[in-house]
């Protein structure tokens, strides 16, 4: 079972000619209202890729909250640990330009009410995979990581948005997932100085993480595991919107590892899935199903 602990937002997405600069108003025709939040997105990505998934988080007692819970259920995700609270459901306001780049503002709302008891300490088994991010209170996230680690579950920590990780938590992380900037933030917080991103990934493993996976945007991804560094080159895609690509990568990586794939094979599958997610607008709307990932891997001989 993949257990995702994290954020649930409603995304309000507008496509514009360009991303506005401070003080500028950019007019566009319409917008999309789609379920989002890093926790929510990663749960859906893992479920669509074929995983058995449970979600823990908080939503408001409002229409957005009802839509988010219903969406999780329609994706086959267990919502027993999703708690309605009196704060409004979190929202993300997203503008996407013609090149597929985006700017995002998040109002956290109910996400700040998330607590570690949503997944009780006695629920964890050695067959579980925990996935967390950094959009809910960090102290609750770290409690959850400790609980899962102590009971033998696999722990996957996606440090997004970038934040420092306490050293004792790093030692409880089986797979650290970061982009280049996030990797540097974590390394600096631990007092590590390295010459390049590969050395940073290796240093984070030496500092305690079981493995360090670094997403490299258009350059693919890499993973440091033990004394080895694996690199995956990106598939050729037509970019429409990069929103949710990182969450797709993390969710599909978790599903692959939970299903027993090697790190190399899980990395290849996650990287291709993230690329496929860039070919359509929206975060969850563009996340591929297992059949689409498998077909693309066979077609492109990944």
C-alpha cells in the first residue's frame, strides 16, 4: 500500500500569452478548475500508474473539499484519512504561458490543519510505502516519517517546496526526491558543500539518505544509490504545460518501487510518465494511466 501524507488543493489554471510581471494585468479567456496539491497529485499519479493508494490530508467543509474527496475516490484512492476541517480548502492559482512555463500562488487553508495522527502510528507495516512533500506543517510530516520508518515502511520524501531536513530525519528517509535547487537547499542545511549536482546527490546519501533521486527537468533524472549514480535521459515530447510533472514523477516512482521494480527501472518509468504529463494542460488531467506509460515505454524503447 502506498500511503500519501500531504496537501489537497483546488487548482485554478489560466492559460495566457505570457506570465505577468509585477504590476501587470494579463487578460485571458477562461480557466480550468482542477484538483491539485502536491500530496493529492502524487496520490493520483501513483494510483493511475497501478498502485493501491491511501491519502491523508485535510480539506474545508466547502464545495471544493467535496470535489477533492470525490475525485480521490474516482481514482480508486482510500479517503478514510482525509479529514474535513473548519478552514477553507487550499487553492493554487496557476498561470501557464505559451511555452508551457508556469507561475503558482498557493493559499494553504486547510492544509495547515494536517496532523500526523491522520495515519495512526499503528497502521504502518513493512509492506507500506510512505510519500510526503512539504506543503503541510513540517513537524507533522517529520512525525509521520519517523512513525513509518520505525515500523519498517519505505519512506519517500519529496522536498518540494524546498526546505531543510533535520539530520535525524534524513537518516529515516529511504528515497529523497528533489530537483536541483531543492537538492542544494537540503545540502546547505546539512552543512554540505559540493561541486556539482551528482556530487550533491552522493553527499546526501553519505549523510544518511538511502537514495537520492534528482529530477533535472528537460535533462531527465538521476539517482545516487550506494556507490552508484544512475542517469535517465528524457523522452522526446511536445511541451504544453509542465504543471504537475514533478508530482507525476514522484507518484510513479513510488508506485514502481512499491511494485518491486529496481531503482533503475522505476526511474525510467517515472521519467517517461513525467514527460507524458507535460503534453497536456493541468496537473492531474495530464497524468498518464499505467497502460499509456507501458505503451510509451515499449514504443520508445525506454
